[in-house]
C-alpha cells in the first residue's frame, strides 16, 4: 500500500501496505493469469525527519512476493478499489542511530478510493500504515489484525478501527 503505503505514490496506498481481505486471495485460488492478480513490489523507502518520526526512518525491503489487482474502476478508468496480498518483510532503521528492527508486514490490504480524494484502507493480517505530520498521532505503524485507516482528502490520516496490535516504529526506534 499510497498515499504512503508502498512506492512513493503506491507506498502510501500499499504501505498501508500489505494487501486484500483474506477471502479475496482464496477466491482466486490459483492466482493465475485470468485472476487479475499481477506482481507488485514495494520499494525500499526513507521517510524524512518530521514527516512521521523525529528522525529519518529507512525501510529496507528484505523479501517481497506481493500481488495486486484492481477490483473496480471509476468511469474514467482510474482505480476505485484495489487489493494487495502476499509476503512482505522490512527492516526499519533509525538513520541517525543505526538502531533497526525487522518486521513481517505480510497480509492483505483493500484500498477504496473516494471520488472526493479520500481513501479507506482495510488491513487483515500485518501491514504498514503511515500517518504523517498534521494528523493526530503521526508515525509509521506496523499493524497486525483487522485495522481501518482513513486517508482524508486534506492529507490527514486516522485509524477508525483497531482490532489487534499496533506498533509505532518511530517509538520503537527512538
């Protein structure tokens, strides 16, 4: 997942990152060519100090076998509903101190884009959810369980549902 959920643009969407509701992957059991699923790669990333943490936070992708698909489109053909699923591992590092932590961000993510520019991210399993400065509780969060993150049209983000664990990597590595 973007937006800061996978790749500067996709990083937002995907880093909220992981992938789709669990039932989606099993519905396409073979995930073959006709399923609509295509490979997706989350790039390594650096979040500058002040954007989410008080220090530069680097995420080095150590394994990535994700898939993505567009489930629904707007009349202009742009994605309205997107899914991501698959294994993703990241080593998060505080660039200033060198302290690091390896985390499994594998899971599923569904991003539903609104016509007004907002996006709702629904996580199952693990995922990466960035919340930037200007929002309540900025940080780079590793979530596990069932979580909903809303990215508002004004750029603010907030969790509206948290069932499971939430780790703020800014706090972990400070």
